[in-house]
């Protein structure tokens, strides 16, 4: 397709301005004109009654390896997403050394993908060889970086290791990584201290790219974790802090939102954040491990629980948990064969939740995922309404079938849910700005996120009256409705109006 003319659409340009009824011409992957009326194009689409807007940017995704296994990225593109920020929560598929390669291959084993690269450049080549349906901007993750230097061992990095880690981070950024992420709740990031993070942020600061963090605590120590992140940035001269899936976890912590917002308002930094529009989070089931097991690597945990005495001790510990724990935790997915039929069920529905958890951790410590309903609905509304908060799915791009695991409903529904929950709070134009131009600005993606001449033609054509999420925990891979056409780099990639075979034209993006 050489030229495409989308006619008579209500065009939201991504700036937050009201829509304009006009035509948009696309040529060679870019927006060639707006209301230029150049005559006949190779293909014309009458978009009367529909809304045309920039494609959505998912600022918090985990499609790092799923995009290689399933490059169609159905879960994302079916919502109108045309770009995703990957490498979040400290977990990226680079840099790789002998100290972390085997662990990461085990972690991603469901994708049947060997990690044959060593750095960002090699990873980019692996992704682009698969012709992904969406664009990606990968961040360099602290947990992977640290493990490349010190494995998954406990303890602080010594000065020599810290210097090697900083140099390794610098190399990934020079090769094109979009920023630096941390996941300080997870192994081995949980072994780091403020000095370590500050040293790595000192390497990041000259690149003027964001530091995104899954805080060390999102609940009991939320305020302390925010202070730690701010202090590290200030000490390092890092000017942009981005909070991943900003929340107040656990009912006892819901009241902390005002204090958290005050800390962010007073910080001498550029502060941005993301949030998925659900009150059930999803992460590894292992976050509810008894304390004496929580620092074990996945491999060590599996071996430990294979011993009957150790398993019995862990079961006894879990049986002392309050009943509320099992009523607020839902098994989303596991490769442990005996429990696959329980996907989507609350642990309270299991005959013996404690024994089930131990069996799952023994057989699938890395891959077992659970959803936790410990968030305030009112706080969710307040956070989503904040003008410095973008939408992020916190999910991998998965196919519609379940061959690579089961998604949280947010993997197929975050963006229409974000629209639905904000429609009575702000204008449609402002909602669109916060999933297009705003995230492009957060991650320094020039020439994207707006409908302007010369910009990349990443576009979504929607029926806004029909646009809604259909996914829930009973059917988490059900496609969103109302998505008529999605273009990625000017190529028709998805949609009800697609009258030809979809073209996968995504690529690894380069930050400014």
C-alpha cells in the first residue's frame, strides 16, 4: 500500500484538543497530510461516525520474550495499542552473562525461546527478525543487570561489581535502551541498597531517560519506598522518576495516598506514573511465601519443597495465614498440571489452599501467577484521574488462545477500561492525550503519539460508543469491541475494517 486516505473521521490529534472532522493521508509509513484533499489515494476508507487517534502507548508491559514467541501481539493490538514500553519492574532480557542466562531461560521457558543474545543490540535483532505487530521500547532492568554481574546471590555488590554494573548499564543505554527500571521487591533487586541504586542512576542521568521503579514496598512501607526513590534520584542527578503501577496495597495502607501524593508534589524531580484500571494486581504467587522462604531463588525453592519435611513445614506456616488471604488471592495461571483446571479461581475455593501453594511452588515456582484484590476502588479512581498518570497494562502481549499462559484481564482490556472509568471525569480528548502524546513524552519518543504531518502513522480508528473491554477472569482473553482499524507504521495491522491480511510492521523504537 503506497497511500491511504482516511476520510471523514473525527480526528483527535493526541494533544488534548477537541476533535476535528477531517481527512488524514498516510504515505510511506507516515502522516503525509491532514485535510489536504490530495485527490485519489491507492486506498480510501470512509470513517464517518468513527474517531481516529494516535495508536496507544502501553507504558508498562512485559512482552519482552512473548513478542518473539507470538509476534502478532493480539492482546495489545486488539485494544488499539501500537507501542509498548518493556523491560519493566527490573526484568529485561538483557544484558546476559553466564550468571543469569540459565535462570532467564527457565523463567521464560513457556515461550520455547532460547536466549542467544548478550546485550540490547542482540535482543533488538532477535525481536525485529520476528516482525512484531507492535513497536517496542525496551528498558534495561536492574534485576537482570545485577544478576549478570553477581548472579542471584544475596548481599551487596562490592565496589568492583558496582563499577562493572554501571559500565554494563551505560553500554545498554548507548545501544538504545529507553531507560532503567527496577523491581526492588524481587530477587535479586531486593538485596540492593540505596547506595547501589544511586550509583546506577548516576550512570543513567547523562542520557536524560526515565528511571522507572516498582517500589521496594507498595503497602506497609510505601512512604519510605517513595522517599528512597526520590533520594536516590536527587543524589544521582537523575531528573525523571516514573512510578510503576502506582498504588496503595492492602486495606491498612489505603489512607496513605494523600501523604504519598504530597511527597511526590514536593520532590524536586519530574514525576510521572502509570496504573492499570483494576483493583486486582497480578504478580508471582511467590509473593505470599512464608518469610523464611521468600529470599530463595526459584530453583532452590523447588528443590527445597521437594523434601517432604520442608513441604510439611511450609504448609503448616501457610495454614496460620488469616482466611482473608485466601479470599483475596486468585490463581491466574500455572504450568503445574494438577492445578490448571483451577485457573481463575480464588484460593479460598481450593480444598486445601496451603497444600496447593506448596505443590505449585515445587513444580512451577517461577511461572505461577496470581491476582490479589488488596486495592481501594476509591484510590484507583483518584490515581487514574491524576494528570501525571498514564495507562499501563502490566501484562505480556499474548495470543488469544492460552498456549503461552493465561493473562490477567488487563492484558486484553486495560485501555478500554481506562476510557470507561475516566469518561465522566475528564474529556475524551484528555483521555486520549494520556495514552498517546503524554506517554510518548515520558519516554522521549519524538515523532510519535500525535497526528501531525511527518509523524509515524501509528493510528487507531475506533467506534467510541462501542469501545469497551470484554475480558474478565472467566474469559481473560476475550477481545475488546469497537476497534475498527489499527495501523502500525502506516501498515494495516488489525481491525474489523481490515479487508486484507494484516501486516506486522512493528520495530524497536529509539528514544531521543
